[in-house]
C-alpha cells in the first residue's frame, strides 16, 4: 500500500502541483518567476558555489534522462566494462563536485548577513532536499554497484509506466530503502518547484541568443536636435 502511495500516486500529485501552481504563478505573479538573484549582495562565494553545483548536476540529470529515454542505447553504451567504469567514476566525481558546490552555496546563506536576510524557509527546505538528493545519489553509486545498469531494469520501466498512466510500482518496491528515498525525494523536489526559486529552471532566457546585445529604447522624441 505504501509503495503504491509513494510510487504510484505521489508522482502524479507532484507533477500536477508543479504544472498547475507553476502556470498560475507565471500568469498571476510573473515578476517572481526567477531565481531572485542575490548576486548584488554577494558574488564571490556565489561563483565558487554556483559553478561547481550547476555544471555537474546538469550533466548528471542529463545522464538520468538519457537512460530513461534511450534504455537500449544506454545499455549498449555501457555493455563494455571499461565504459561502465569510466561512466561510473565520472558520475561519482561529478556528484562529489556538485555536493561541494551545494555546501558552499548553503554556507554562503549562513555566512553573509545580507544574503541570509533574503533567505526564506522554503529556500532552506529546497537546499536541504537537494543536499539529501545528491547525498543519497552518491551513497547509491558507492554502495550499490552498478546503478547506471540496474537503473535500466528498475527506474526506467517505472518512469515509463508513470508516463503512460499505467503505474507499475513492483520494480521500485523491491529496491533498498536509500534508492526509494532518492526516487521519492526527486518527486518532492518536483512538488516544491512552483513554490520556490527552482522555477528559474524553466525561465532560461533563450530569446537572448537571437536578440541584439543591447536594446536602447528612447523615451523622448528624437527630432535631430
Ligand atoms: C531531481 C532529480 C534527481 C537528482 C538531482 C539526482 C541526483 C543524483 C546524483 C547526484 C547521483 C550520483 C551520481 C553518480 O554517482 O552517478 C545519482 C545517482 C543515481 N540516481 Fe539520481 N537523481 C535524481 C532523480 C532520480 C530518480 C527519479 C531516480 C529513479 C529511481 C534516480 C536513480 C538514481 C540511481 C539508480 C543512481 C545511481 C547511479 C550510479 O550508480 O551510477 N535518480 N542521482
């Protein structure tokens, strides 16, 4: 019953909240749809935390998605021991790097009085849940070898079953506690997404790429004088 609740129902609740509240917030309070940058309050620790956090975690998430979207290709890629070791070692190194970046970002929120003043309860909650996500990921990668392969026979079918609205929780139900925690915690992050600074993830300013570097808008008549 608990497994059905956690792996068959909770993911839908989380995604519905993320989409529903996310759209509502976008239209009702669009100004808040950002990371609420605190760079002008402190930028040094932000750089040393933000770079090691964002690059590794994005690569790790990409690997999670590739294994989910292309399980056959992923299985073939890791079919040779050398490639498997290389991917696992790289994943682990990136994860430790992301963990350190996140700890620096958290320390910055404690260490700088100005940044601490603009940090809310939800910010702390999200940071702690992210820390738990990365910590459990590292623990799994370290203790339950070879996760990048058994993911294909456990997480991938479960995630596809959710996507096709036919939740099959058996493959997750038999996994060790830390893997369950890692999976449920990921959907907890999805649920918190629209209530937090995480919304900036989908507000990447892609239009900036094709835009002139600077747009000057005159607010007085240009009559040649
Ligand atoms: C917010 C979403 C998620 C984040 C940020 C995240 C983060 C991480 C991190 C940092 C690692 C360690 C990387 C490594 O050593 O390769 C990891 C590993 C892992 N994650 Fe996630 N994860 C997320 C969602 C999920 C979900 C939904 C599942 C499905 C059950 C999952 C299953 C795994 C497995 C099986 C491993 C071990 C991989 C290995 O041993 O190489 N993750 N995750």
